[in-house]
C-alpha cells in the first residue's frame, strides 16, 4: 500500500473496524440455533454485541476518512469555481494531486467522502448505524442480561484456585 505511514495506519484501522463488524455478524449467525418450531435464532448476546459495534464503528470509520481527506473536505472550491476563467486554473493548480492522478479525480474522491460522512449518503450509513437496530442502551441491557457474569466470575475463581465456599463475607 503506497502513501505515508500515518495514512496507512488509518486505512488499516478502517479495514479492521469494518471487518470486525463483518466478523460479529458471522459469529452471531454461526452461533445461532434452530428452534423447536424450525426457525433459526441468532445468538442473542453476540447479535447485540454486533449491534453495539455498529452504533460506534461506522462513526470512527467516517472520522478517519475525514481525517485522511484533510481540510479540503470543508474548504474545497465548488464545481462552479473550477469552471470560472478567473479562478479555475488556480483551483486546478493548487489542488493538483500527485501523479498519475488528476485534480478532477481528487475532487471526485473528496466529494464522495463528503457525501458518505456529512451529506446525503451519511443518512443511510451513519444514522441507520445508530438507530437501525434499536437504541444502543437497549442493546447494552440485553448484553448485560445474556453475559452470564456469574459464570465468568466462577470460571475466574476456578482458574485462580479459589474455593467459592471459603470466600469471606464482604464488610
């Protein structure tokens, strides 16, 4: 992957977050069960963990894309500016990307990032991520309900060789 190290790191993080969402979706499906009625029920805990990540990760992916795009995302001249004889040549000169790319290609990519993170495409991408699967607080309640914290505490005690019958009372 070409480019500066900090850009590669941000792109790697974007891929990591996106693939984590995919993996969560696969996991809750793979851990699901067939019900007595013949329906298929996903793993409720993992499905809500997935939903919780969906309420966060797309926003971080969008933030990283905006960071990579830089200040031009908010200050890039309009399409009309590029066609004006007085300022168009200056816009093309000072917004020219590294070879072999052209200014118009850079402009198009910035407009795509703008649309996906702040514009008309952000509604489907970001708003749906936050509210499409119910409220994040509801997901957290379901996670708490299905987390089996007592079982996890018992496992930790067993791994540490702590006999639950010999625990001192609190206080």
